[in-house]
């Protein structure tokens, strides 16, 4: 094979790789763009959490469980068993919090269900004898809500898996970006000094300024 043919083949191979990397780079960027912006902004709000005032708003609600359902609270139950489905549905309709399939704490006098959530908290208790329902809902505001989403706090299984998929998209975005930097570095002299700067600055801070 001639030198010209080898060079032509090398150019075609490089062009094919560039096309693939650009495609995967922009696809991963598009998929992760909004979530990356959200996580970057909440990184700032978490870093300044002590200086961002938040006044929790507490709402209390009360109701009474219908008499025909009270017998389902009688008898022995596992200590962490959820409320019977019909009872849980009635509680959700009565006080607007959903204890369905949530672990409950059964004592002699009441059933207590903790309902933590992003940006707040909630709980509901049902008196086993009278059927009295008491609920309390705490809302700490939308900044706290977004901060808890950033941490994956009490956000459920769907958000748990979303974070994993989003992280994978970010890894793909950064790795394809690194390969694109490599392919274009010969024409951009500042490429590797800037990459080195991005590595050394956090490394030096971690080594010498974090105690």
C-alpha cells in the first residue's frame, strides 16, 4: 500500500471516529443538560445552605376513620406492617397524605406512619380504639426540595435510578469530551495546560486547604 493510500485511510478512520464522538457527545449533552444544570445550581445552594433562610411551614390535619374500618386495626400486627389497604386509602382521602404500602409503627394505642419527603416531612397516626386520625405536614420550601433531590433524600426508587442514568450520561459526556480534546489538541495549544489546571487546582485544595 502506498504512503498516500495509508494517509487517506488514516484520515477516513479519524473522520469516522470524530463523527462518532461528536454524535455521542451531543446526545449525552442533550440528555443530561437540564439535570446537569439543576445539580450545578443545587450544588451552589447546598454549599451556601447556612446562609439561605428557610422557614418551615407546618400544617396539621385531623379526621376520623370510618367505623366499619376500625376493626382492621384490632388484633396483632407485625411491628412494622403497613396499614391495611382500605384503611390507608381512607386515611389518604381524609387528610391528604398517602401511607399506602409504607412501613408503620404499631403500638397498643396507635399506628404511626412516618412519611419523609424531599423538601419537608410528614407523618400520620391513627388511634386504634377511636379511629382518630392526626397528620402533620412540614414544607421547607422549594430550595430545600431541590437540595434534597440533589442528595437523593427520600425521593423514592424512580429518582434513585434516574440519578444513576444521569450520572452515566455525564460520564459519557466527559469521556467523549476528553477524546475530542485529544483529537483536536494539536491545533489548540492550551488544551492540556487547561486540563492539567482542572486537575491540579482541586487536588491542591484537597491536599493543603482541607483539614
